[in-house]
């Protein structure tokens, strides 16, 4: 399944602008934008616009150009057929990255995000392609056991994606998601088990970072009271700062009672950073 594209970068009369599929119609596209759209990262691959009768609008990559997206781009498709999307999911699922490695990768990515945004508060369309993350640092050497149980060494990339571009198409994937926290909810299920979620600031899909019981029932956690304290501290931080950045790594699952929403399920304190602080730094924070 090809990934839905909501935002594109247009280059008309040498002027670059971000444009959303919802703001286009067939006539605009045919007369003005055709052949002049790329993905929001500014890869070489061309983007086309489709409008269906029932007012469904979307962008997609021109035929056979999927490989022209940079390797770090969410729309990159490898036509060599080495790893298709389904296989890729299975591949990621099959490999258990250790928490320490995940933690390190999240820190690298958070650092690079903070660097990008401190250079310029607003995206400069001319520098669209500089948004591509430094892929080298996201590569992790790991040991993979193949079908013959023979160990071989491979390189695993953690996928980092902007929450803005996450949708139900991503259900079943495991990756790192970054964005801004809109609000924090601490709740209790029918069995009196505490759980929580961070609702992220996104325009198109409802994206939550969810904390199931597994998050506080493992070697890194001192139990539910500590968990509650962590959640309430983040809640306060969000109330004081409406641009609180979060990055977290987990499985993307369907959100109950919300056909357009997804949860990213976080099962360890080592798999999340809020405002560039880890779980323990937040706990020791005097807020
Ligand atoms: Zn691209």
C-alpha cells in the first residue's frame, strides 16, 4: 500500500510553497501545478494530484518514481523488490532492538530536530530538502538471525516520522514519531489499571502517544505511583508550554472508537523524550 501524501511542495515561477491536497482542485492542478510538485522534503520524485468524484483528494508519487524519494523520506519506495512494505513491517517486528539503542537514537533525532528549528523558527521553503534527517546516525548495526538461525550482521534503521504525516495507513508499523503535545490524559480502565495518553497537535489524523500498563511494569520503572507522577509532571509542562516537543518509539495501533485515529504504544520509559528530557529527568524536575 502506497503512503498517502497530504502535503506537497510546489515550484511555480521559481517560487516554492507548501500546498495541501485539500486546497487544490483538478483545474488548478492541470493548469498550474502539473509537473511542478514534489514531496514536502523536496526529493527529486514528482508528485501528482488526484481528485475523485466523491471529493476525495490526494497526492501520490508519479509512476516508477518512488525510488527517487530520498531514502529517509517517508514516501521512499524500493522497487528493487528487496524489501516490500509488508516484508519491511515483518522485518521490523522480528527484530527486538534493545532499549538502550532506541534511547540513543531518540536522543540523536531530538538533537537534530532542535538544531533545525533553532536555526530558523519558520520553515524556509528554499531549504525544503534540508529537512531530510541525517540518515547515517539513524543506522544501527544489529545482529539478525535468519531462517537458518545463522547469525549475520545487518544495519537497522529506526524510522522517525513527523506525527503530522501519520495516519491509519501506518497501523502495524513500529517507528519513532515526533511532534508537539496538545494535552495529557491520565485515566483508569474497568480493571482499575491506570493508563495515559498524550494527544498530539496534528491537523489530519488523531495521533496519540499511549502508555499501557507495560510502560510501568518493567525493569526501568518503580511502578504505578512513579508513572502517575511522570504523567502529571508532563501535564503541567504542557500547560506552561504549548510547543512541548515529544519523540517516542512504539507500535502504531488502531485507536478504539475513532476510525481516523491511531495510538503509538510506548512500553518502556527508555522509549520517550519530552522537551529533550528523559523519564528520570522529568521525574526529578521541580515543576
Ligand atoms: Zn520524498
